[in-house]
C-alpha cells in the first residue's frame, strides 16, 4: 500500500469495485518515479502536503532543511508528478510564494522494494516528532496458516480503506478534523516455524504503548 492521499464520500463506488479499479490502473513506476520516492525526506514532504498546500519555506521549516535543499526535493517531486504547484499567494512581507499539494499519484504505482527503507525512515522520523502522549505503538507475533495470513491482510486493508474513505476536508457533519498518520507492516518471522508454538507468544515484543 503506497498511499499518500485519499478522499471519498457517500457516493464512492463499492469497496471491491474500487480495489479492482486500483489494481487495474496501478502500473510499475518509472526509474525517475522510483528515484523520487527513494528518499525519506521526499516521502515526508508528500505526507505534509497530503491535505494542505505548503510553500517551499513552510516545507523546509517542517522537515528541518534549509530552503535551497528543500527546493531540490520539491522540484524532483513536481517533475515526476507527485507534487503539483497551486496558485501563487503572498507570504511573509508580501513575497510571492508557490504552495504545493500532493497529487496522490503514488497510490497508483507499483514502487517495488526501493521505497521500503525510506518509508520506514520517514515514519520513524514523524513518530519521534509527535507528542509522546498521543503516540500509540504495538507489536505482535502469531502462528498463522497461509489462509489466515491472507484473511489478516485483507481485514487490515479493509479497515484502512474504511477510514481512508472518510479523509475529506469537505465533510459536512461539522466534526473537528485532525490528520493522524498510520504505518502498517507485516512480515514472516526470521525464525523457522515450530509446530505447536504458542499462538501470539511473546518474543520480547512490547505491548501497546501510548
């Protein structure tokens, strides 16, 4: 799941039809596209501009870069279609500034393994910067059959898609909205399977942490 933007509403197509449509539309990333997202900084920029257009100055301040370095990353994302320039606006002291908004393009690309480490690094940086009292983390291990693995992944995807579809700044219910970041990863254990191993047994993993 390479998602950087989302939307939806009451008139969105059924989830199964939407998933099929995405699978059909998804294509392999070009070398330039893969290179553009092979950076934790650029992935963080896409997350920052997910629902709010930011200028290069605002992006630089958010990720802790000088404006010239930030502009290099912004230009690469614009050139590959991941960021889109918005209407020029007046910034500090009346200076003309260009805000940028993420296009959501990465959702329709198969990016392979090149972005795995940058994605993890980007999330780790964002997680570390979040207020400790508002962070939640959990880790588990479980002995599962191949069928259960498939079911687990499908249920996770359905849950993420359910809440992603509510990600709309145009909601009319008057609810107070705040963006929250979620990172999900799943992999087979490096240890060989042991018949009769206790389901969900602890291997030093931490319980849910606030």
